[in-house]
């Protein structure tokens, strides 16, 4: 857990460092919501993701913190930019189901093993995006993320999933995938956000919405 917290802090600090404005700051004539040197911080709540189990009940939906920093503006108008950022999510499921069989040392074993557990999910990733801002209030972006999805199981029953069951939902996964989103700023420093995406590790919230703060 300490390593995950350190990684999350490292991502956010690196984003703020890389997003420090270059000499000259914002381009003259630029009327975009997100440009070189901009920093946006989002707090969102997301739709439940895949758990890999037979059944699940959402106890805490995906709560995410995201920071994006503008690295460079593109084009003469300054309405396009690229960003580097990071995000971290946490959510909690109550999961249960049955394991009807498993392979072990070349043999297949039949079983009616039942499991019941609280599943803590932690998702941490770097992300890069391309931004297009039609106005100084709207930021539309698309990009790719890369990170990890960690699962921490707290079993209710004495019998657990073991590694030799082969394909099972207990393992941690590398995550990589696309996302698409938009921010609408009500004021120069506050607005709303909606984002959609998917990833290879089933850790990224499929859809999320919340508030955004323009720190710089």
C-alpha cells in the first residue's frame, strides 16, 4: 500500500513539474481552455467496472483523481495542445460466486468451491492526450493511458481462490487503453468533466463524471 501511495504522489508531482509554463507562458492570441502551461485537476465518480467474478455488488463506486498538464500548444491559433498527466482510482465491491473446476499439475479437478469477499480495487496510470478547444470554456481531448490495476481481497469465507486455479479474478493486471473526454469551464478556474474509456486490465472506469479545477 505504501508503494502505491508513493507511486500516486510521484505521478501527480511529475505532472505538475512537467506542466510548468515555459518562458513567455501562454501564446499570444490563444483563446483556448487548455494550452501550454495549463494544469487541470479533476475529481470524478465513475460507473462500475468489470470484476471478473460471477456476482458483484458495488459498495463504493470508482472515485478518481486526475491531473493533466499542458506540455505544448499546437497550431497558430493555440487551440490545440498535448498533455501529460496521471490518475488514481479506488473502488470497493462485494463479490461472490462458485468455482466449478480447475487445472492443477496437468489434471482437472471438479469442485463446487464457493467464495465470498470484499474486493478493494486500486487503479494508477500515466496518461497522455491531444486537446482541441473550440472556445475558451470547452476542452475536448482524447488519449491513451498506461498503468496498473491492483486487487486486494478480504475473504469472508475460509476458502480462497488459489493461484493454481489458473484464470481467476485475483490477479493484478497491466492496463493500457484509450479514453475520450470533455471539460466545460463555468468560470476561469472551475467546471465540469465527462470521460469515457476502456483498458486491457479492466481497471479504468468505463464512464465517469465530476468537477474540474483549472489550477494554472
